[in-house]
C-alpha cells in the first residue's frame, strides 16, 4: 500500500516562542546538527513513504531553505517526493488557518490528487526516532479505520499541559478521547501521529467543513468514536516533547546520554538525514578541554566545553568556558568568556570576558545574531 | 548533440597507488580517504566546480568499484547536470579490440569520442593524486592570453628535491624551453604539477599521432609533451604558489593529513572565506567526547565516540576510541574501533579495523625514526598484540594475532 505523509510544521510554534521567532517548530535546530523535521522526514523515507507534504503557515522561509528539493532525504522524486504546502489565502480575506482541520482542508487538493491509499499525519514537536513502517503495517493488519499513536506516561505530580489522552478497551480500540488540561497518574498521551485511509480523511474533512468543526481530536474523533474503528499503537521508545524552552534544553542534553543516543541514532535501518553543508571536521586546539559533549562538524575549539551541545561551525576561543549549554550554528565564544546554562541561537557572539549564566531549570536564552 | 563547452576537464583516476599499499589494496588512489571527511578526488572535483568547469570525465581503471560509487551522479560536487556533469569513463570494448588504458595519453586518446560530444576549445588534464585548492580558470585565462597550445602548472620546489619531479625550464616570458622527467642534475626548480590545459584540436592531433607510434609509452610527460616541445608548439607554464602536496607515499600522505592541523597554513580547510571542498556524505550523528576523554590538536569527524585520549591525529567518521585507549600522531579511517587501553602511535589505519584491548600499534613518533605503521582494511589486531614501528599489516596477517614479524 502506498502511504502519503502529511507533516504539520507550525502547530506547537507557540510552545517555544524563543526558538520559533524566526522559524517553524519543524525547523528548530536540535541535537547538534539536525532540525526537528529531519527526524520526521528520515523516518518517513526509511519507512518507504516517498510522498510527503509539509503544511506551513508562517515563518517557513528557514524550513524551505532547509528542505530544498528534498535531495538530502532522497525526496527529490519524479512521482511523489516532498512538497511544501503553503497556506492558501483568498484575495481580500487575508485569513490564515487557525487549526489542524482548516490546515488540512486548505491542502485538500494535495490529498485528492495523491494516488496513495493511506495518509500518515504527524507534527514536529517530539524528538524521537519512530519506526513509522511498523505503525503502518500494524494499521493494515488490524483493519482499523484510524491508528492513533500514543505514549503511556506516568506523572507523579499533576502537570498542566494541553494534551489528548486515549482510553483503550482490551482490544486496543480507542473508546474515549479526552482533552487533558491537567495530567496526573498514568495516561495514554497522544503523540499526534495518525494513520488513516486517504478517502476517509477527505470525507472527514468535507464533513468538518460543513459542520464547522475546529479540532480533529477534540471535535471529530469524540463524535465518531463509535462509528469509526480507532486503534491505539503504543510507542515505548524515547520521546521528548518540546513543550517549553526548558524541555528544549533537556532534549538536547538527553542526547549526551549514551542509551538515548543509541536509540535515536543506533538503528541502522533508521538513519537520520539532514541537509549537508560540506563542513570540515571539527578542530581541537592544543588547549582544548572537552568533556561529555556532543559536537558537530566545522567547529574550532580552543577553550573548555563541558556537558554541552555544539552545533555546526561554532568557534570557542582560548580561555572560553562553556558548561551545560546549547550553542547553535556559527556562534562565537571569544577569549575568556564564560557560559553556563545558556541556549545561544545561531550566529550569536559572546565577546571577550563576558560572563553569562542561567541556572538549572531556567536556561538563559540568547537570540539569533545577538552580540553580547 | 550536447551543448558546446568552452573547457572540460579529464581527471586521471586510474592510479593504483602501489606505494600506498595496503591502503590501496581495494581502492584506487583517488578514492583513498583523506583529512577526516574527504577522499583525495574531492580536491580536483571541487576545484573544477569552484573554477566553473561543470563537465568532468573521470577515467577509472584500477579497483574502480568504490570510486564509481563514490562519484555516483556527481551530485555532491554539484556535477549532476543535464548538460555536462561528472562522467565515469572506464576502458571499454570497441569494435576493433579491447584495451586497458596504457598510459595517461592513451587514456585520454581512448576518450576522444566523449570529448567530441562537447566540442571543447580547451581541455584540462588533471590527476587524482594531489591535495590542493586551485582556480583552473585563472590558468585558463593565462593559456588564452598567451594563445598557447599547452599550459603546464608548475610549483617551485627546493633544488635538492627537484630530481623527483618533471622539471621545466622557461624563458623570461614563461615560455617552456625544456622539459625533463626526473633530471639527475636539475637546472630549474619549476616542477610540473601534472596539471595541463591544452587547446583541444592540437591535443587531439598529438594524441592521434602518439597512438600511431609503436615506440611510445603513450604518456603525457614522457612522450606527448616532449614531442610538442620538439615541434615548436607554443607552451607556457602557469606558476602556482599555494599549498600543494603529492600524496603518493605513506609518509607524504601522513604529512599532508597532519598539515591540516595547522589551520593558518596548508589547505585552511576550516576557513569559510576560501572555496569549500565538497564530499559525499554519510548520515552520521555528531561526535561525542566522553567524561574522561582528552582531545588536543586533532580533527574529529561525525559519528565518533571518544572516551580515551587523542592527540595530534585525524579521526574519520564513526571511530570509537574506548576508555584508556590512546591515539597519537595518527590517521584513523572510518568505522574503526580502538579498544580499552590500546595505544596507536605514528600510524595510518585503514577502514573497519579492530584494535584489541591493550594492543600497541606503532611506536611513539620520537622513537619510530620516521617509520610509520600501516594497517590495511578489515584487520583485526588481537588483544595485547604489539605491532612494531614501520610494519605494514593486512587482514589475516599472522602479526595481527601476535606472531613475531
């Protein structure tokens, strides 16, 4: 069966306003050399999904530059391949879609012209390496109308976050969909990955348009849960949702752990591709002192780096000290500057002798192109 | 009919690299790994595209499989073109017999039909043996200004080394008067870099003549260039003074790698203000430096996990250096594992090597007296085994299991 992938690039932008000021959540840099969308696109390609639409809304310039023709993911295809679905605004109205359903109604043309049997929907806010092939295979085997991917999570203390939870019967069928404003105890939390028949999706979208429904999981699913067979798929691997800046920081720090690194990058059938830049290897100088850090290509390190994640092309001058920080591409830390619990967006500069620190749980954010 | 090209390049990539054995046991020399991320052929290919030459014939012969795969459709060098682009040109069967490429001139001669498609005015003849960054377009400009039949790139070498090269003597206008291959008593320090630009029609005529001469070795340096000079062709040198290194031997290969560690000299490989060298990528994660690791004056590529000590070395992708292991003054090619407490000193290790726990490969630079240890691909070196300085070990050698050598 042929599967089309539909990626929502903007949903959840508001969770991470610092990082998404210039970009979509899909193009947020993560784990030293990737962007969030790399994991989604790579998993799709590794699962044989070679027709992918990326639904955009705003600030998608960096995303378009990153994805380009899709060549780095082998998605420059004659049939299928990757396409950016830009928002369709009618002359005079100027209104952009405000929810997932509208976004899809917006792109119904791509769905109608596709020759795929199934559609896989996914967001870009969760760091994970998910074998999408298994999910599609399970969907086909189970004969479900819709397969919904969830993670079983336990919260000792109640947590405020808008998430969708599933109640399952003994047959793995979703019998109830709940909107969890506050989460406590053990819940099946939706990962917002769905597989369903393409024609079913088109029908749902048409109907929703007629009735003015706003949300797929809050309006459509609860109303239809008896009529359509929604099956759950539990993913129990590593996941990290980028729900705020601290979670973003933690997601980067997680990759310093060997077991998580193995889970994200160790599966030979699921390599993660990204846009190539032809950077030189990273050069460590005579005075470099680097410990427990994840470092990308093209860096020049003369100073000290500990418990940190450095993206491509970062320069750490002699005497500079970086600890517990995430430094994005082409940033420069000059002589004797000191950074602790910092997230530094790309091309920022910390001048000589600057001392900047956040603290655990509250990393300090330095914006793109800022000079301190 | 292809679109006409003013200048195309023919890249001689059939080199066996026998002095680099066993690194070149399964690889043509141009496909050999270099500098942490690259292969030797990346340098001339990147130079071509950076010089505006978008049509490159790559002539392969010895162990071409990996080289062919590596070049593919030329995409990594922006050479995947509808008009032109990279073309791998192996020897092929013709209606009148089949020939391997006999010499450099014969290899180009056999590909006259390929070159004719583009009706070029000029052809650059390049080799896949050198590490350098050069603007072939500047050389072409001089070739045109001088209205030359042939222009040869030259570099000044110390007089005591001149007898290793093809040496050119010129008049005050850079016109070539004399060319001698490896002269015993050199009278000039201008060494040929093996980079030629020919006016196509003249080159074609000389290649056809050369093919008819049964006494010829069909080699540019030995036959074609002396013949042209003898006939009074208009031949000039193009002086080049930037970094250039022949990597034909183990020691020059090791030196050229080490030269990269000097960021201000050599290739300036990390300098974003100079033209990039492009390469084919493998999807590898960023490298990780462990809690007790120590990495100084080294280059580390993607996919590495370094828990031990690395000093003055070039480490390619997906190399694991375990805790307590030490790598010094060495070049370690991809997919190799250096296990706990192993020592690698002053060595070049090919791909997919497993250095066992506590094993010692090579001896420290200060003691080894210039004898580099070389390990061929897929070799397993058993735990605790010592490989002496200057040894050359291949897969399955008894020495890798600890037998005396």
